[in-house]
């Protein structure tokens, strides 16, 4: 039986034994394929009899639109950036995560507080202050870190079209070129994630392999987690699991696929594609849309 543990003081009036569910989070930088893996994992768990609830960064109905407007208007400094995302998380914790855990569900989180730990720290916010801010957050029972090198990350993100001001790290004043800023920002995030992987015991997985192969690995880890914690009555059958010989090492050279934004001219490099699609001005912008948080 699993019991809730917290990053800090936790929450009042919470009895850990009353929350028998399992909290699994998938973390990683932009472009690693978190959403795809969560969709496959959810389907597999539900087929085998588990109740599953999915939650994701910036999906709070209370604060999601406010985040959209604040980002589009570039109204956030490093402190308000931290606080507004903490408000988003707190709302989802109260309305989605805790009720599901109390009911014995599996909660799949597309990003968790580790995203805030990484993003806020690289923006210069005090590391301990950020962690204290999220001290009310329950610790996940399992963290799957999808690791991706910067070259592959850039190619994948280019397929999704232009990135915005905060996604490129332009608010950090690392330069006037969106591509250079994005690359530096993502490198800083990768470094933070790698450090947290050691500190918090993430299960690190190579996000460059085929999605189906990656899902096989994820299912094996989840099945082992459930078995170790004595969770659920269903017998998980991962099926089709890979051997070590099938896995792509992290240091394997990446072939240049030439992937760029879909509207780019033939032969355009990722750098040229990004620079040809500058971050749009906020003046005369259309009505705010839901925040697009890359995979």
C-alpha cells in the first residue's frame, strides 16, 4: 500500500493512508513526446482494469486562461512566473489529483512540480524558494524522465511551428536571436533535469527511440512499481518488452533528418526556419487561446 509523502510541510488535515492511489509523472523538456506516451500508457492501464485520471501543466480551469493572457502580454517576471504556475498546480491538486488518489486511481501527470523546479531555477529564482513554494505537493510514486539531446529536440520542436517568447527563454535576456536563446535555454533545462534525475531517483529513458519501443520500457517500469507497492488487483502484462540490445544509447549520433517547420522552404535548416518565423508582437493580437505546452 502506498502512502503520500510531500516535498515540504504538506497539507493540513491530510491522512496519507487515506490516499491509496498511485501518482506517476512523465517529465522532460519540450519535444520529448510526453503526451504521446501518456495516451498509450493510459489506454493500456484502462484495458487491464485500472481507473486512470490524467492531469497536465497549465490545465487548471481556474487559472489556465490567466496564464495564457499573462504570457501573451509578457507580464510575468521570474517571481510571478513561479507563483502563477503554483496556483495552477494547487487548483489541479485539490480538484483532480487528490480526489483521484483518494479513490484509488492511477494519476498520470504530464509534467509535475519538477517542471517548475527546472524552469524557475534557470530563470534565476532561488532554488530553495521554489521548492518551498511547492512544499504542499505530494511526491510522485514514480517519475519517468524522457531524456533528449538538444539537436533532436530542436528538430522536433521545429515541426510544431514558431515558438513563443517564454518557450524560447527570451524573457531571460540571453540574446536577441530566438534560435540561439531557445538553444541556450533548453540546454540549461536539460542540465537541471539531469541533476534532478540523480537527486530524486528518476527513471531515465531515451526519448529518441521509436514511441512503441519507449512505451514498452515504460510499461515494464510501471508494472514493477505496482508489484513492489502491492497496488491493484489486476495483473499487468507489459508484453513485447525489449532487451538491452534493442535500446539506443544516449550517445548514439543522431542522423540529420532535415526536419523543419512545415511551411519552410525546401532545404531550410532548423536555424533558418526559426529565424524566419520571429516571435510575434503582442500588439493587435487575437483573443487569447489555451496555452500550448509542447510535448
